């Protein structure tokens, strides 16, 4: 993660809208720097072209920079932050790697399902822990 003085804000260094490399080829997940196992997972999930939030968020996130993004429901926000986490895990395997906090139980399960689907090719496993449920069954 970059030190605070290198962090950018939307007002000073916002990521532009996805660029087109030339007149005929739009931005692809490969051109954004994703590794082959993730490209295979995206293809199997029928994600062919990055959404605007993904195209804007993936490059700085893959560099290890912090990102803040706002986009509508169904725009691919979860993949925009999950893909860089999974790629970093692939490059530096660890038993406990990331903690994602969500405001609702339903969203926590949706995020977990996305991580598991995208990380299936590398054997990614998720544990979803939520409040208001038996702690022992969640621990198992």
C-alpha cells in the first residue's frame, strides 16, 4: 500500500474513463493486467469486457493502491475489488489474506460467492462470518 502522501483523491488524480487502445480494440481484462487464472475464471463466468468501474479501479488496485469507487447496483463493483485481492493472493500465497466487511448479511454472502467464483481456479476458500447467528456453527 502506498504511503498517505502518494495516495490520490478523486479531485487530484481521478482515474479517467476506460480508454480505448486504438480505434478497434476496447479495454480488456488482459490489457488491465490480470493473470491467466483470473482471465479463465472471468471467461467461464461470461464476463467478457470490463465495466467502467472495473476499468477505472483495476489498474491502481493491481498496483497496490487504495481505491474508492461509486457505481450503481449490478455494475461489477465486487469484481473490481475482488480481482486485485485474488491476484495479490496468487502472487503471495498466505493462509489468511483478506477481510472484507459488509453492512448486511445478504451482501456478505453475495461478496463471498463472487470471491469463490472468481478464485475457483486457484483454490480460493472463503469464510463468511455474520452477526446474529450461532458462533459455533460459523466456526465449524
